[in-house]
């Protein structure tokens, strides 16, 4: 069903009684060409690109709960392509370009809002690091601007410029960065993929892999029975290690908890996305009016989807240090997601040593912005059996060879990325 | 979270720093690149009870081996690292 | 006195009529009494319209009398203290209070945005996902700004919060949430048993529902029992009762979060006091006696001002002596709702009718009705005739199909009670369904926590008291307190009979979530479109996502979803409960960590001397370091820094380098230990010598560097970079305690023990001679380059002296106990006067290190190998050390890696900037030829031009090549020559001489 | 030849202003006293030598070295547990120094006399104020006289112990804090105590 103001108006006349399900409630078939494990943004985007770009429509997306129940549904909705290292830079820009056409591609309003992302700097060293990164972006054809203090003051006059422990000196701005409505991304891909014939199967937990005599994966065991597959793609960030373990794989990944917070809704206060450079705090304001903010991961391995107070306090301290005008705004809700923290802070999109099993993992806390790009390149890998050129460095063996993509320079310690 | 330091008693989370899984053991000198790679990079990433290293840096500076459930954060046992304090270790 | 309090009863209530208070709402003057909330005072003044809803801007009145309020949100206070979305139902009245309605324009009565109601047929749940997509550019430009302006509720102040907050810790055996009958009984039992008790009550008066509903306890009226109980608790030194304090969250290990509104009941906090305080409470056990929340019934017009929860209605009458209506109708599906009738009659108010959805009512109530002269209608409310000014008429569908009308100016509604299951569910537990009360009750709880009384689904007064008491006693016992708790207070249990009723079909909008304008038909639409999972339902319709987090709406929403999807309510399930229980000011979580006290500040031993010298300071981690020392007449920093560098290179200067991490490494195996953590060897370092060391991470990447000296056979003194001091200590302790526990080595941070100064320049030795005892031999033979030893200063003070150089000049570092650091700086000035000694800051230090080609933070980026930094030869092949094996991986030894080289502009007048990229000359910059970047730059006074260091692909093989520096961010492009990174004295003669 | 004066300056010399701070017109609820003249030596046992060190220390000080977080007073020193198999020797300036202890104790010794600042906190509101700074339970039952903790205040490592009560019965809490953080933490202490009124002093006398 085509969505538009006209279809809405027509539906209004009939009391909205004629709307169909946003995606079909599919029953698992015996076999698919491709089975995607994980009905989050990445899995659904992969399915949609398989169907729309690569003509592979006999595809199932298996979701153990409800679609979007993982990190797709509990992130801070930021999109940006301001990465500094080869491998990341081009990939995230590919993703950004797909964001820019998503709504028209999908006939679903995901509220992609390019109101800008600014990373503030507070020292010469930080400025230099941002200059390096911004120049990388520009060399790759990505928009970036280095703002000095006067320009930041003009753009965001309400920051704490004059009474700060670590005064703002400037910022790296990507105007094309911004936010998107996270749930709508999930529903939009589900809607569009379903329209192309992809089966979206909820409440279907994968419990094992079916292997042939050569060890090749030929299907999955699920809570809803065995499902055959030509190829199986994993897009289960947060649970990557657990699912990979069913195929006997150990990954360079740890699961960590990242908390996020939203305030009560208030009238428009904050433009775009801002990241504090002298503490752990980033913030944007949702269309509904809530300040959506977060900071550092809690720092310990966790699958509990909830965090503890020290980080909550640390984040609010950052917020108050940066903009003490939010002191009387109230924090409404706190939640936690499971981050697939890789050993260099960058993702893995690659074949695995197990024939027929493909991996999309290790997104750390940056998976949301990658959603369309991840779907696109993972679909490419599944369809063509070779990496898309913009994902060629996201290899699983890079840790073995030493070709890490370590933006933060923290090494093999996931909680520091 | 509160962690009962083997030496200081129960303390709040903010006094501790997390390192990670305590199961991998650093290979002896002369180990192969593959063995060291496994030690440095590969993790079981257990969903459930797992043993891990925490540092009481905001207290007595002891490294602790904490058995903690990653699904519930419940801590079931804590012991000091072999070399915490002055105990003689090995021959 | 402003306003007449037309709706205040002549007597009764817990307000202090001797303390009248003036306040303003939307600019209009009113009065109330001490003990009022803003809501009760508005009611006492006959105000019915208090707010507008989120989406349709529908007129709304006060629905509840507590923190679950969805409607009566106001902007409280003005200017920098303006607090949006403040619940009038919990805001305590104070003299001079100013509040304004929100989310309306130009006024509450005439809100232009209420035009949205006309579009309501289109503005259904999720409508925005289906439109606003074309043309693509219109989203940010037109649609979204309009949506954003319309959305949101109140306005934040927009200027810095002038009030202070702090945070505190508390510890107890038994923590109790709520001071109703269950909470007070729990406190009594635990306190008598000898437990350390903290009781948190969010209200400013203790007693919970007893304050409104009364009752008889131990044979006396509830109010008397409360006083007696509070007196007993007050006599227990280890029982702490905290009012105005909400327990909002439970975290791991028995850590709880609570917010205390210390001074929100005053116009502004008294001097030296905070507005609010965040408590981190560590409790062995917790009794949740947070009560229950009465739930609405969904029917057409249920959001009309004047429709109010039945329990709230009697709270306003009984506790505040304020009358929301004069002629009240009750719509109930349970026995408890009838108490409002009793209260209203007792206060002399009229009952228009009781509409009871149950098939049967008790004979007692039937006789009450005949005595009170009001009809009892079996059926449901199907519509409300009214508007901004309140309820006028109520349409009733009678059981059997007939219809009736009731004239009333207020409608009390009771759909039953939902236990407050938040706290017990915050560890992702899901509550279970109890069909006898048709409500979710806790099903387990985080470790150490138990619910009691109404929070556990047991609503009778007797049950609340006995359960609370038992829970308090058990909690104390579990916490090891075994005193005699005595016997529980006793009261009768009221009958609670309920026939579930969630939604009355009818014409017109029937609201489930008042604040977010989610209607019953929105839920039906969500189901139709496949959003059947409760989480999808929530996200698609925004049910339960408003400031009240669905406290009054969630269960009704689930029930409607269950009905339309043909599942039971427990099958439908609940969403995940998340803290905080009530919204908490962000400022409170920050406490005093804001502005200049956001983080601690570290000061070097000579800090105040440097302040006297007029130094400009730079933040380096937590440190304040002297960046340069400007002198009169110098026009900019560059002039000052240039002078400082020249002074060092031609004479002598000194710099406080105490910020370096310093670690004593003791023990017979100290040398062996250092061999394992550094890539080079230290066990063969002679006593009295220093050596530069480089350590790797286990992944083979450079971690840190510094100079380590051997002061005795079993004592090394190790230094780290300023940035990594704490981390290196942690790493070394890990190596000592975990990796190499067999080594006999001890580590102690002595960073703060020593004030350390670098004294550099051709005259450094002459200066030093003035300061050290004349017996000390400082000659090149007596104390050669890389020497390290203890020396005696004139006056007898012992110091450590190191002949090491970062500047490339003849240089020393001298350490004195830190309290002499200030004196050392002053004495260096005195002793150096004849040599023109010049204090220099971190900028000059940085210039000289770049001139010397030394690596520092920008090159130690966490991605560079020893070989990248030109230090590959230091990697010992004769021993194992941290990082050795991984450093050999193919990509880390690849020939095309980016390595450190020097750069100088071909145009000697050109300024360099860090962050510019290196592109082969003559090529168009692109991802394929981006060969590196500039890491560090400075103006070299020595070379009289800008120079820099860069990481460049195969850089060392390309010395002499002209490449292109590309800096599009700053619009700069220029040629630079790749050169030896050691610009100054490459042979090192000066530092050894 | 210039004559040098080697004046020892406390890290708090600039920030500490004797007198009262915060709320006035009430009896100050907090008393803060900096103790300026002390020697502080950290002693760590060598591997397998904890018992020997304990014996040597007992011989030297006449009391058993604390093997748990406690502070033990002797006639001329306080021995404060600082970690497993390690302790501080705190004494009046010049009493127990590196020079006197190194020969007597068979361990690894480091001078910390200049690395720390010592502040003692007492008064009717001392515990209330410390609750803002410390996550340690300072209830008299949980933290009696002689109790000690290696802990953190305001994200900064400190050693905290309860000394002997004041003559008026008030508890006394001693805090050893890192010298370079001292001024910052001092201001935090003043902020925390301001609402109760703070009496500020310094002394050369170690109690």
C-alpha cells in the first residue's frame, strides 16, 4: 500500500479501517536463498537491498523477538559520516548517501533530519586531531568544516563558554549529519522488503546451524522449526558471539552496555547533534521535544540491557558542564543496549571460516548510522560472495594480520573504543 | 554495582576499572603468533557467569578476579590476583 | 488577599489556614494555604482548565493528586529558574509562586493550535511515517520545524541554572519506599528490630493514602496512629525519615537512587543550600511500599476538565479541603470508588449519581444511596458533555441498553488500582497478572527487594499494615538485626470487588494516554497495521512515553490491545519498565560537577609561583600547566614562546615537569620486570644511569615512553608521559600482579612526592652549580649524559639529579620533595639571574622537542609502532616483552606504513598546521593518494621558520622529496619537503657536551 | 654567592584561609584542620616476606602492623593499612623518616611525605558532610575508631581513617589526599560543608 498524504486523507474518510499490516506476518517456508538472522535495522536493510538491488527475493529475516527490539530500537538516532580512517570514511559516506534517499526509496518517512553534527574541541591537540579527520573527510568528498570559537559561539550561543573547566575552543561540523527516527527505519525497511516478497518472521529464535557433511551451513534450527538456506547472514549485533558460538566460532568481540537517556519533552532548544569534547556527553533533540543524550559505555561486559549510576552521573555531569541551562530539565527515562564492541572499534562484514555463513558484526555503539550502508554492502557480500569495495577493509582476519581500523587508538581493549 | 574487594571489603563501582575476561592466559615466551593472537583478540564473551579482571584503582590498587554474571551483573565470587600483595608465587 | 478560594471547605484538611500564601497562575493572582499543592490551591480557587494536550491541544484539567499526573503540567517559576512540565499535583505551594500553563498560544483558553483537533481524522497514530516525504527537501525546511514547534511541552529556561545541587551517599539495612500504612509499618518493625532504616517519601507529609482515606488502626483514627508512629520512629537514632524524597531507581548490588527536593518548596534555596540532592543509597534490603495508582476508564470525553480520578477527588476534599466539584458523579467498576462518595457526602457535597459497572453493589452502598438521595445507575459512562469550563452532563449507557443522563459538574472515575510495579521491575523483570484485582503485580524483584501492601496488590488497610510490618521485620532479620519487632498494627480490610472494565465504546475521542493524546482507536489502528507487540504499540502510538511514563495509561492500553488482538492481557504483556520512577532534574545527577568544578584540577608544585609570574596556563588532562610566561610588550604568544626558546638555546631556562608520572620500582626482580614491560633492556642498566624506554601494548602498538633511572641495585625510578601516568601505573600493576606474579617487585606512585624541573641550556651546569652543594661534581666526567644520582643542595636538602634532555641542550632534571618545589622555582630564578635564566612553559618545551624530532602525544596516537616512530632498533630480539609477538604481524611491518619524518615548507615564510594531509606533488588529492598527515608543528626560532613532524607513507625513504600539504578545511595548499625529523643538532653534541 | 632559603610550602597554603567559611550565625558544624608537619613513609613487603616485615615493624613500633584496613596508633606513630602487605608510617615531622626506617624495615620503602596533604575533619556535621564526598559507610558501628579505608573522594584517591575522638566526644576523620589534587579537593570540601558552617585551621602538630 502506497503511503502519502492522499492515502491518509482517503483512509480518514473510512475511519482508517482499511490500512493493511505494515509488513506481512509471514510463516516460515522450508527454504530460502538467503536467511538473515536478526530483524534489526541491519538485517532488514540487508533483506531489502538483496531484493531491490540484487534481485534475490526469496529471503527470510528471522527475529527472535519483535523487529527492532535490539539496538535499532534503543539508540540515540544519530547519523553522520565523520570518520577519519580508510575503511570507515568511505563506508559511512556510502551510508549517509543512502540515508539521504531512504524515504523515497522506502515510501516511509524515517524523519531523516540533517540538522548537523558538531564535535566540540577544547584543546589544540583535539583541534589538530579533528583537523586531520575533517581533511580526511574532505579528501573523500564529504562535507566538513572546522569552526573556531567565534563561529561556535554564533551557532550555539547557549554553551558554557565563560565559566567552564575546559572551555570550548571550536568544533568540527558536518552539516549533513543529523538524526533519523530509529523505529521508523526498522518499520520502513520491513514495509518495503515485505512488499518485495521478503518474509519477516518474528518470535523466531535461531537455536543452531544446520551443516552438511563438509561443514557448510545449509540452514538454521529455530524455535519455529528448521529452515533451509542457501546462505545465512548474521546481523545480530549484541548477540554476535552467542550466535557465532553455535557455529563454533570465537569472535574478536565483547558485549558491553551503553546507556542512553531522554528528557521530558520541551519546546525546541537544541539545534542538531552536539558532542562534548572534554567529557562523555552527546545530545540531540527529538522531533517530539525530548533531549536524547548519552555518553560512555559502562565499561564492563554485559548482556543485561541496563546500566549503573556512575555512568549516568558522568553523562549528566558532562551535560551540565557543557550547557548548564539543562539543569532544570528532567531526565525521563534511562535504558541500556548491548554493544557489539570489536577489538579495534570498527565493524566486521565478511565471510566466516564456516562455508555458507556470513558475518555482519562489531558495530560498537555506531551501528545505527551505518544501517543503510551495512545493509547495502552485506547484501552485496551475500549476493556476490565478495566484499563491496567500501567494506573491503572490514575483514575478520584484519586482527590476525594487524590491519586494524582503530579510530581511537586504544588497541585490543573493547571498552576503550 | 558493588564489588567486595578481597582486601578492602565492599565498595562502589566507581572505585574500580574493568579490564576483561580472566580466562585467556598470556602465552609463554616463544609462543606462536597464532597463540598470542588468540590471547589478545578472541573472546568467549560469555552470556552468564564469567571470570574477569577488575582493578581497585580507586582503593588499594589490587587486581581482582571477579566471577560475575553478565546477564544479571550478580557477582558470585571474588579472589585477588595471584600476585596481589606480597605472597610468594611459584618456585 | 488575592482571590477568594471559592472552592475551599470551611474547615478540615491538612492545610494551615493561618498561613495564607499568594500565587499567580497565568498572571492571575490567587491565594492558597500552607500545605497546599499548586493543584489543590487551583482547585480551591475554582480553576478547572490547567493545560493543553500534546498533539491535539485539547483543554485539560487536573486528573490526579500525585506524581502520576498526565495533564496538569505547568511552567513553574520564571527566568533562569523556569521549570517546564512541572506537575501541579506535586508542586508545593509557596508564597509568591508563579506558574504558567504551557503548550498553548496565545493563551490557555484560546489556543490557536487547538485547530489540530480539526485534523484529528488525519493525525492518527503514526500518520507522520506515511507522509511529509515529498519533496525530499521539504522535511528539514518546512515540515520538521513546524512539527517541532508544535510538539514539545513547556519551555526550558534557556539560560544557566543558577541553583546548586549536590550528591550524597547513605547506607542502611532496610530502605523503605513510601510512608503509607505499609511503609510506616515496615519502618516500625525494622526499626524496633534494631535495623538502620531509611524511609523515603516523595510527598511533603507522611502517611500516604491514610492522609486522604483515614481509617482506624489499632483502634484509633489513622491520623493519631501516624503521629504516634512517627514519634516512635523519631526516637530511634538509626531510623531516618526523608520527606520530599523519591526513590527513583534500583541499581546493582543494592544501590538505589533517590532524589531529595531539599528546597523546591521555597521560592529559591537559602544561601549555601542546594536546590536538590541526589542520594546513592546502599541498602541490604528494600521494602517497596510505594502504593498503587488508580486507573482511569477509557470512554468518550474522558479528558474533559472536571473528570478526575476518584481517589484524587477525595484527596482534594479530605486532605486539602478543596472541592473540585459541587455536584459529583462517580463512575466506578469497583468498591473502592465508593469511598469518594462517602468523603464527598461527609464534606457536604452533592452526589449526582453513581454509575457502577458491576452487576451487583453492596446493600450498604445501596442504603447510602437512598440516604444520600442519589441514584445508582448500573452501566457505563459513554460520553461527557462539557469543555474548557468543565463537565456539564454525563451520558450513561445502562446495562441492558437504555441510556440516561446525569447532570454534574464533576465526574470521579475509578477503574481499579495498579500497583506501582516500577521499582520491582527495573531489572527487566516483568510483573505478573493477578486476575482477582485485574492488575499486574510484582513477580519477583531485584535482589534484596520485596513489595508490600498496595504495591504488592493487596489494597486493604489491614493487609497493608500486616504485610508492611512483616516485610520490615523480615528485611531487618535478613540484614542481621534480630531485635524484637513487637506486634503489627491491626486494622480491618476493606472489601475490594472489581469487575474489569477498560473501555466503553462510544462516539467521540476516548483517551488512553491523556498527555500524548493516544486514543482507543489509535490502539486499534496499531493492531490493524501489525504493531501488536506491546513494544511496537508503544513506539507506534507513543502510548506511555509521556512525562508520566504511562502510569495511568499503560495497563488500559494493553487491555484494549489484548481485546482487539484476541489475546489475554497477560499474553499481551507489558513493556519494559525503566527508571527513573519520576523524572529527575539533570542538574541533580551532575551535583557540583559543573562549570569550573566539572572535574578536579591538579596543580604543579610551582603553580602559585607561576601565577605570580603571570604565566598563561593550559589544561593538560586535569593539570593546569604554565603554557608560556608573557612579558610586557610582547604582542602575542608566539613572541613569548620564541623568546623562551631562544633563551634556553643560548643561555638557560627551566620548566616545571612535575606532571610526568613517576613510579618507584623496588625489589630484587625490578630489572627483570622492566625488561618484560619495555621493548629495550633495563636489567643491564648501571646504578646511577638513566635510559630512555618505550613500552608497547600487547597488540604491538606503542603505549608510552619515558626515562627510567637505576638508583640502587633493587630500585628503579620510572617516568611516564603526563597523559598516561595513571594508566601506566594500572598496566604495570597488572603486569606485576597478574602476568608476572613470580617476580619480586613492588610499585609505588611517587608522582606527587617530587617536584621535578628541567634545567636546560648551555649555562645549565653553571646554574646548577649555584644550587648544589659545592662538593658535588657536575663535570661531564663526574656526571655524564644519562647520569642519575642523589645530590645535596646548598642548605642540605637532598635532591635527585638526572642528566637527561628533551630540548636537545645540555640539560638536567632535578627533583626535590614537592613542598620545596615552590622554593626551587624561586631559587632557580635567584641562582640563574647571572645567566639570564628564563622560565619556559609547555609551548617552548614543545617547540624544542619538535626541533629535536622527539615524539610526543600526537605521534603516540595509539596506532603507531616503534618502527613507525623511528625507534624500531630499540626492540630487543633477545627477550620476551609485552607486545613483542603481535608487533611482528604483517600489516605492522609492512614497508608502506606511515612513519615519522620531518617537514619544512618550501616557502620558508609559510606557516604550517597540524592536521594537513600529505599528497604526492602534482596529484589531485583523493582517497587513493592520501599518504599521511602532519602531526606536530611549531615555529622554530632556531631555524627561523615553521617546521613539523608528519606520518608519511615510506617517509624515511623519501627524505628530500617535495610533497604537497593539503588542508582543505582551512583552505590551504602548499609544498613541503620531507626531511630528517631531527632538525636541531642531529649529532646530539650539545646534550652530551 | 646567593643564599637560598628552602621554605616548605603546603599545597594548601594558598587555598586555606584560617577562620570560618559558609553559613554564619550558627555554630559551625564542621571543623577542618590541615596538619602540615608530618613524615609519611609507605612500606611494602617483598614477596614472601610479609611476616618478616611484620616482625621488624612490631619490633620497631611495638604493635602489630595492620593486616586489614585499620589505623593503629603507637606512642609516636600511626600505622595505616594502605593495601595488601603494605602500610603507611605516619609520624610527626622528622620522627620516622626514610633514613631511620630503611635500615629497620626489610621492605620496599617510598617517601610520601610530600605526596600527600593531611586534613582532619570533625564536628557535629562531619559525617553528614563526608556523605557528600565519600561512598564509605561512616556509621559509628561500621567505621569505629581505628577503621581505615583506601578509597576515593571526588574521583580522587585518598586514605581515610578515624582517629581518636575529640575531647568533646566528636568523631575525627583523617584524610590523606594527593598533594597535586589537594587544592581542588579542599574547595570541594568547603562547598560540601558550607551549609553547616566550617571552622578552618592548620597546625604543625600531628594529633
